């Protein structure tokens, strides 16, 4: 398939390229039109675009409107996915706005929003039972980074610390965990087996109810970065990275994480999934909007340049 590059993408490519000439940009999405399939997206590409809510210089954003009691948004309720070149590290940057009444799930978990999956799972794999899923989300105004590696759980050794025993284990709970600054670790029963989750969040709330610099009803730039840890002599080394920026402020920063073990040394990120989800049902009628999304292998140095309009190169 032959793609058209916008001038914004060309500029981003130069912007992301370090001195050695390697371009870390994987793709961009501005949500200006619904031709998602032509840009490499698949699965449920029926998204609701908003011409009312968007960042300056943009004409549209994608709208996720939850009706009260529903688990998924009314129109943009499916899972839209895009594959990208396999990489040990992945960066995402996007703009997000919440309706003034946004409360999320009103639970200490969910809404799930954005997911990264790996080359160990298929093109349409569900996120909660995988070899690795990395989440970028928000709960009660707090940014959250979360990982699950449910398939890797040794189901015969639930609750036992296997971190110094074997590489045939999960890293996100149920088989023990390294001390890497996580805020919550869980191992819970589901459908006759166990699942896990491990999450990190800052100590302060960043999406707030009151107007001001942190008002949830304004547009904010969110960035997140995951880097898989090294595998040395068949063992995982605690040098994986998880980071989250809110309007350029680094609010989550951990560089000592074991995300994969020596069981899967060739694991790499290769898929983005956007699928906002509130498992217990949305407590109220509420909406979020997302605009101008960038996926790359590294965070750019400085601010992403503004998007030129109506420039295309064939």
C-alpha cells in the first residue's frame, strides 16, 4: 500500500532524527478525516470525529462519548488498531480534553484508554490476556502507566515469588515482582485462572476539576514512553523505562523496571490499540476527545512543531 505523507510528518521525521540519521518517527494521526484504513488503521475504524472540539490549528478530533451505564463509547466504541515497525521502545504523544463533568469510572481502576501490544500476540489480540500489554490512561485525575503479562503467569505458583528462581514467570504480578517503585500490584481470579496488573502513578492529581493550568476541561499534551529491559545471559535486567509527561512536565519516571524476562528475549512492541473502556459501566454521561497523535521510538527533544495545513507530498 502506498501512503501520502503530510508535511507535518516530514517535519516530524527530521525533528525526531538523531545525529546518526535514524528516524524514530513511526506514524502520526491528526484525525482530520475518516479515511483511517488508507492510513494503516484496522479493526473497528468507525470513529466519531468532532468539528467542535479540537486543538488550535486542527479541524477535528476523535470523540469518545460514554452514555451512562455503558462500558464503551456510543459511536467510537470498538478497538481501532495500527501496526508499526517492531521496536524495543515506544513513545506516544497526543492531546486530550475531558468534558467538564468527567469522572471516569469512579472506581480505583479504569477507564482503560490506550494500549501497546507486542509481536508475541496476533493482530486482533485482546489486551487483558496477552504476553504484554502496556497501558496509558488516567484514573480520578491521576495519570497512570500500567502493564499486564497474564499469559506469562505460572498458574501453578500463584502468590509465590519466582523472581530469583526462574525466567518462566510473569513480571506484573502473581509470581512476585521486583521493587521498582510501582504503586499497585494485583493478582486476581478471572474465568477460572489468574490475571495480573502492575501500575505506576504520580503523587499529585493532574487532571483537575477547577479551572486553571490543570483543568481537565482544557486541552493538555500527554506523552508516555516505554522501553523494554535488557536480557543478559538469559535473564532480565532491571533497566526498563516507564515515563509520563503532562504538558511537558515529567510526572512518572522509572528506569529500573523488569518488563520482560529471559523467557521472551525477542519481545518487541508492534501495535497500538485505542479502545476506551469502563468495565463497570460509565457512572454518568461523559466525553473525552483526542487530537494529533504521534507514535515514535523515542521522545523528541523539545516541543513538537505545529502542523502546517494542506501540504501534501506524493
